[in-house]
């Protein structure tokens, strides 16, 4: 097990096996949440669609309201029990007539402190690879999501959001030191892009990045790549899973981050007289 960092912040990253039974998925997640806490985690992260199979045909069936749905209630109780932050991966959310792919964040006292609706819907068509269109059933979120902890500010994205470097840059500009992306890359895009994008967002913005996937299920309609990982601001991989269900730990060393930012001071060298990032939504 990785030694505890000086600042005492340890991420617990849960690469979860997900099946067709929602109740079993949630109970399995809670089991791993307890293991993550036992391993010293202060912030525990679940994968995208951890309570349901990933797929447009499943979203309407498994969708529930937030924060009073059964999964939200379970995460709230778990966060309060283990006294840690839980980033609830994502679940299909129903809000009136609309469905969203939504991540929730729960504080150590069980309160909902943030909610991120996936902003960039996964609509792709790769001949000979994969065709998928989330927009057939999902609506996009319109608001970036940052939550404050006693350790630092953290920005949230979901899966396809990681490809949009502007969102990560916005989070860094707002003072985030960690970016968390629950995601379920597939067997076409995952092997080439999953690690690359996590490392790119970390190096671009000199932040820590955690990308948390479901475990791979070769029998599923949509086969997730797996390989949950944590990356430091230098682009170094701190921890990485394989394809199977696994719990990872990653310690966050803010002194290392501070040194990297001093040695390569890109945040002070940006040409804001030439270009800038404009936010059109309230943070």
C-alpha cells in the first residue's frame, strides 16, 4: 500500500464491476467505499454509471432523482458513516422529462455538496470501431462543477468531458488542484486515449488527475476499458488498475505540485493580452 502523504490526502479510486441488478451494484460500491476508508482514503471516487449498465437503452430504466433517489440516499449514509468525501461516479438522473448523466459529491457529514451533469455528450461514429449517441436519451449539463474541501478545490468532469481541454483549463483558472473524471472509455478509444488524456490534462494544467472506470466486462453490451488511474502534475502515473475490479490508492503531495508550478511557471506566462478563457456559465 502507498504510504500516506504529508498533507494527509489520500484518494481511494474504485474500479467497480457493474451488472444488471441496481441494488447489487450499489451494495458492492458501498462495500468498496468501506475498504477505501479502511485504507486511509479521505476522498473516495466511484466510476461512471456505477449503479447501472452503460447504454442508452438502460438510462431510462435505471434513472432516479437526486438527491432523494435510492442511490443518493445510500451514498449520503455511506459518506456519513465512513466520514469521507464520496464522489459518486455517475448515475442516470431523472429530472422531470429529462435524463442526465450525473455525478454527485457527498461530504463527510452526508450532505450533497456538488452535482455535475455531463456537459459533453458522447456522440461518436468510428467506422469499424464504435458508434454511440448519448444524446438519443440524455440532455447535457450546462454548468461546470467545483467543490471545496479542507484540502483543496476539486473540479469534476464525466468521461467525454476529459477530451475538452477548455473545461480543465477553466477549473485550473478557478483554483482547482485536483480534477476527477469518472469515465467509461471503450475498447476502441481506451487503449490509445485514456492514459494520454489523463496525463495531458494533468500536465496542461499542473494538477492531479484521477480517471475512474468501471471494470471490464467482456459480456456487456458496452465493454469498458478499465485502467483507472491517478496522475500527478508532472504527468507521472501514481497508480493504475488493470481491467478487473480493483481498489487503488493515490496520495496527493501538494508540495510536489507547488515545486512543479514554480519550476515551470506556465500559469504566470500565459499571454492573456493575446488570448483568454471566457466563462459563460456561473461557477
